[in-house]
C-alpha cells in the first residue's frame, strides 16, 4: 500500500519532531545540571572534610600549645597531680582521644589516667616523629614543653575526626536533599513544559485541521464535484472571512462561470441553429439515456422519423432561403402536433437536412405514435404561405418502438430510417412501422444500390427495344428503349426494382444520360423507308432528369453526337414528373418540341390530373397505361376512359399509344376505337437492338 504524504501527516510529523526535540533539549539540560550538581556535591564534601580537618588541627595545635605551656612548670617539678589535672581537663575536650605528657627522654609522664598505667613507658617516636601526623581519622599532635631555652618534654595529643565526619555527612545529606528536591522541581517543570507544549501542539493541530485542512479538503471535493458537473455542491461551500474564504469565493465564482460556459457550449452543441430544436447529438444522447433507464424499468419508447418529400425541389426552384423558412415552419408545426397529442415528448430534434425525429415514452406507444404521425402529416400538408405563393409539401414517417424492434439507440434510428424509407416508397404522406421483413427488404435495396454503381461501366447494363406498331396497317413504326440490368449474381433485375433505386440514389441522372446516348446511337442505324423519315425511338425520362433543368441541353448534345433526326426521337415522361414543376416542364417541352423532339405522356390515366394537363402542357402524345388496356374487355369504365382519351387526343391533335396489348381481343377493340399506335407482348416483346432493327428493314 502506498502511504500518501498528506498535509495532515506532515503536520503530525512536524509537531512530533518539535515536541521530541524540545523534550530532548530539556532532558539534556537537566542531565547536565544533575552532573554539575553531583560534581559540586562531591567537591563540597571534600572541601568540608578539609575544612573540618584544618579546624581540628588548629584546635589541636592551640590545645597542645596551651597544654605544653600549662604543664611546663609542673613537669619541671614533676608535679604529677597538676599535670594530671591539666591532662584530664584537656582530655575532656571534644574530639580529644588521648593526651600524654612525655619527658625529655621520651617516657610517658602522664596519660590522664588515675593510676598512670603506662608511667615510665617509653613513648616511641616522641620528638622523633613529625609533630603533626594523620593516621586515618586520628590526628596525632606533638608540642614541645619548654622551659626557657630547654626542652623538658613533649605533649602528645590524639584528636579524632569522627565527630567531624558525622557533621560532614549531615551536611552532605542536607545538600543531597536540597539537590533532590531541586531535581524533582526541575523534572516537574520539564514535564509541565512538555505537557504545555504537547497541549499547544494538539490545539495547533486541531485548529490547523479545522481552519486549513478541512476547508482545503472541502474545496478539493467541490472541485471534483464541479468536474463531474455537480455545480450546486460548489455553491454549498461555507464561506469564511479569511484567506481561505477568499479562495472559496473565487472558487465558487469560477465554478459558476464554468457552469455558464458549459451551458452555453451545450446549447450550441445540442441545438439546431435554424429551427431551435435539438440536433442529432441531442437526440442520440437523450435516446441513449432513455434506453438505459427503460432497460432497467421495462417501459416503452417510440421513435418517429419524419422526412419531408419535396425539400430538394423547393431548394432548387425557390432557393435555399425559402427551403430554410419551410423547415422552420415545419418544425413549428411538428411541435404543435406533439403538443396537441398531449404526449410526454422527451426529444424533438432536427436530425439532418429535412429529417426530424420525435421521441416519446409511455404505455401503448404504438397506437399513440401512429396518431401523432397522422397529426404531423396533416399539419405538414397544410399549405405553407411562403413568399408570394402557397407551398404544399408532404412528409413520410417511419416509426420504431423500443423494446420490440431494437435494443440499441443506433439500431432504433436505423429502423426508423428504414421504415421512413418504406413509407416514402409507398407514396407521399405515408406512415410505416418498422418490421423485420422490412429490414431485409431495405437491406436488399441497399445492396442493390451499391451494386448498381458502376454497373454500366462493368457492362452489366444493356438496352432492349420494344417495337411500337401502327394499328391501322400493322407496320412497326418505332421502338421504346428499355433498360436491362444483368446482375452478376442475381441475374436479371427488373427495371421496376432498379429504376426506383437509381431514382432515389440519384444514379438515374447518369444512367439516363447513357440511355439517351446509347438508344439514339442504335436508332440512328435503323433503316429508313424510301422517302420516309425512319422509325422513332422512344426513351423513358425519369422525373429526376427533368428536375435537373438541363434536359433540353443533354438531349440536344446526344442528338448532335448520334446524328439522329430529332423528329425520330420521342421522350416519355410520366405525369408525376410534370406535376412536380409544371412551369419548368412546360419550358423544357416547348424547347424540345421546337427542336423537333416529340414528348409523350407515359402511364397516362394513373395520375390524378386526368385530361386537364393535356391542355396546359404541350405534349405530342399519350401512352394509355397498361392497367386500362388489361381490363379493356372486362371493365366498361376502362373502355369508356380509353375511348374518351382517344377522342380527346384526336381533338387536341396529339397521338395515342396503347401499352401492354397482350391478346387479340385487346388489339381488335383498340383498332376498332381508332387507337393509332399500339405496343405489347402480343405485338412484340422487348428485344435486342439488332433484332428490332430487322423489323424496320
Ligand atoms: P414503361 O415505360 O411503362 O415501359 C413499359 C413496360 O411495360 C416495360 O417493362 C415493358 O416490358 C412492359 N410491357 C410491354 N408490353 C407488355 C405486355 O403486353 N404485357 C406486360 N405485362 N408488360 C408489357 P419494363 O421493361 O420492365 O420497364 C418497366 C418500367 O421501367 C418502364 O415502364 C419504365 O417506367 C421504366 N424504365 C425502363 N427503362 C427505362 C429507362 O431507360 N429509363 C427510365 N427512366 N425508366 C425506364
Ligand atoms: Ca415508357
Ligand atoms: Ca408506360
């Protein structure tokens, strides 16, 4: 385990070191004092003893001198009684151990005793030994007894230090006691001082902890909270009126500004500047977090993917500012619709260019999502007053539901997008729920879209030509070019599948250009009957090719390159292509027709415009849709319509082609009703270019 060198630990160590050092210094001082005390005491003892000895000696000297003086005459006269008196009185003095008077010959004259037991004994050393001599604690003193100039004897004294020693010991004891009490007092002072120091240290530590360390810790915790986005915790910090308080105030201000900053950044990062709705980021985040909570609580969540159908056209024709206005208005309408459905909408976001997403949880979300989708579609479909005209747009909505359809946010968005795609394919203004089958269909579609890229360059595309016949004389007068795709793995992919994909992915523009070139090149080689103009080629033009706006130029360029007589070229366009922008279609057709190119309305009768368009849009012919021809014999309505179209076309001076003639009955009826041109499997199936060329030969 790694020990963290915290401020608190450092403080503790410092205080410990201080207290320890001071304690050591004190102990050292006391020890030294103790040592000098005992040295002093020892020296004192010796000195006292010395003093006592000196005192004893001086007393002995004066005693001996007094005695010597006193016994001089008695000794001379050998007055033993008088000598005895003096000796005894001297012997009675304190510390005196013995007293002897010795004559000049060294013989003891008197020793203080009554019967002078040793009288006459020779006292060895008297007069020969030094006059002052210590023998342990016994002091031997001699003093000469003189009479005039003559030495007549010696006085010998023995004094004991025993008493002095007792005194010295008593003194030493009292000194010792004094020292001991001083030492005890010193130790007490020391301990008291240390205790005070320790107490101060503790108080210091406590206040340090309370006043400095704790606020710092709180600040550190608050900083962590701010880092984690919990700004309120910084504001809850206690603010004091000191330097730490200043620091805290600055910190709180800083946290506030970080919070403001983050809010701003979040707002910028999570909102779509145009509509003010959440953006893709906001959506994915709230979707992720919703899914997390729902996974724990088992709730439902619906995701609506809304896509506008015509925004590109609006942008292209009316300009981007109108497109933007449209988006803002649509966003407002979606918001209103959500409010009207009274749903707990968690996110309303603009997902991309013209895509919006609504996310809401709850029970029974499937039914409520559908109701909301219908309301949104209705809201979008209301005419939008933009500029000087009313725009009518539509939307397609895909819906997916959690947890039934998907478990992850990414999967949900993908599902809803797929469902929306499907809704679009079903026609404008549709709603579709995601389903697994749809999943596969879309995946197939995505694969095909991928495979379609570069298919022409890889030689997988070719043109078939279906002959068109003059129904009055049965001659082949032209042919319709039909694109074929031979997929390397899937085989022939029907145009009903891949043309739609090419249309949506935009590939149809390039493909269409190639079809124009290729079909015209083929048609230029078809033989023309003597004096005649030669068979025509009819080429299908996708709505997108028309919408590009450069169709006349593209066609003219292809005509120039192939050298085909413009009058032998017919372009087939559907009503829907024209309806998207009638003005543009009219302009393009007028220019093409001026160049001699014929324009035919394809799939006539399937659109909703009916015959009224024929009056406004300049076309050269109509192709009655196969569905009418199919039911011609069974359904009197279809017969009536077909007959009406033929009559009307006659009166407007446009030609009529009946598509999909599959049997003799249809063929006969159409001829009978005066339909000029016909096309169908009964008359001729789509075939390779060389084959159709032989029909004209
Ligand atoms: P469309 O323009 O209506 O073309 C006629 C379609 O009807 C062709 O289908 C043709 O094979 C089919 N057909 C002709 N006679 C009969 C018949 O008697 N019975 C039946 N059941 N069908 C008959 P195909 O070739 O599958 O083309 C389908 C659609 O694909 C075309 O419909 C056209 O809209 C589109 N398409 C084909 N080639 C091109 C192209 O080069 N460019 C564009 N933009 N669209 C194309
Ligand atoms: Ca056609
Ligand atoms: Ca057709």
